[in-house]
């Protein structure tokens, strides 16, 4: 995958994760009780995963490049 395309995909994924998390905090119904609260927690973890996945796409470095960087230093 091209570096620019990967970074654009990372930014889109990160913005979508932040929007999803903001909806969970400010827009989702707060009267969810019982097992639905666990679903809400799982959705929050999914939003966190989207944000961290977007950061991984933006700052992605293959293992071969990281090994070369440590050999030079």
C-alpha cells in the first residue's frame, strides 16, 4: 500500500473513531441498563481500537525498516 494512501486511510479511521466515541459520550442514550451497558462498553472499546488503529496506519513502520534504523545507530 502506498504511504500516502495508508496515511489518508489512517486519518479517516481516526476521525471516524473520534466521532463514534463522541457519539457514545454525548449522543447515545444514557438510560441503557443491564446487559446493554456491556454493549455500550464494547462499543467504547471498539472506538478506542479505531483510534489506535488509525494511529498505527499513520505512523506505520515495517519491521525490516525498524531493524535497519537500529543497525545504523
